[in-house]
C-alpha cells in the first residue's frame, strides 16, 4: 500500500513540475520572442541608415614625371581621362588639400612648391565642383608627352557625415514619413545618433518613452567633406 502511494506521489510531483515548466514558458516565451524581434529590427535599421548615408567615391593618383619649376601645373585632359567629373578634391602626400581648378577638361594644381610631384584625386557627388580659374604663369603638362602619369582609379563606398546629418534632419522634419520610408512596423518607434571622431554627438530629439528601449552602438568608418576618413559610432534605439 505504501509502495503504491509512493508511486502516486512521484507521478503527482512530476505532473506539478511539468505544469510549472509550462507556466514558466508561457510567461517568458513572449519576452524572448520580443527581444529576438527587436534585435532583428535593430540590425535592419542599422543597415538602412548606413545604406542611405553612403555614397560612391572614386580615387586616383597623378605622378608628375617632368621637372617643372613653376608651382602651377595644368594637366591637359586629365579630368576627361580619369572620368571622375568636376566634383573633385586634390591632396598632396601630406594629405593636405591642394589648391586646384578646372579649365575645360584640364586640371590646374597650384602647388605649394615645385618639389610636390604626387597627388591623390578624390571624386564624389558630396564635394564642391571645381571653379574655373586660369593662373599665369602655369606649365602645361601632357600625358602623351610623358609629363605625368595616372595611377589606377578605385571606386569605393563610404558613409558621409553630411548624409547622416541629412537623415537626422529628415527624422526631425517629418518623423512619420521617414518611418514609413524605412518600413518600420506599426507599434514600433526609433531614434538614432551619430558620434563624430572628435566626440561630438549629433542625435534625433529625445522622446518620452514608457516602454523598454532596445539600443545598440556600432563603430563606423565615415568620410567628411574634405575627403578625410574618420571613425565614429552609430547608435540606434527602438521601442
């Protein structure tokens, strides 16, 4: 009799334990599922914001072969040869921006000294278009005469700080329209901020939030209007 009662007790204890596990699962499973969904949404938003703030940038290089005493050099047909358009920035080997202009398809570089013989050229829609300007005296250099050579042209994609700031302005000007553009599901809201390499933080306006906030900060590499590569952080919040 005692043996039978013992078996019944074990079965009852097991049944209670299973019931407790089922109850515990019913409580915690929605929370786990919510956390999983929010993590997916966070990753999606990060990608969208990065994609929308990224632009193509082309780069090439020029080596001056001929010895030229004039600081000003006019590289005949260079802009046409490299096919980069007119929105370019020219830098010397010290990464300083060189004074440069356009004359037709020629690139004019007013060098700091005649010893400067190597330049990097960057092109992007984000840069200012070259001004027309003729400097005298200025030496005419021709590629066909082996006065200068052109390096390989590279095409890359970079986040631009100006484009991230534009996204923040879109958010502030019409949040609902921007939210719909990003296809954020109903019942979810978001905010984001951008930390520059100098520590400055540019962010969307703060909102009163009474629910749980899910946030993630990711390091990013971005380019500024001077074609300088910087490192910062993008933080995205959803609730």
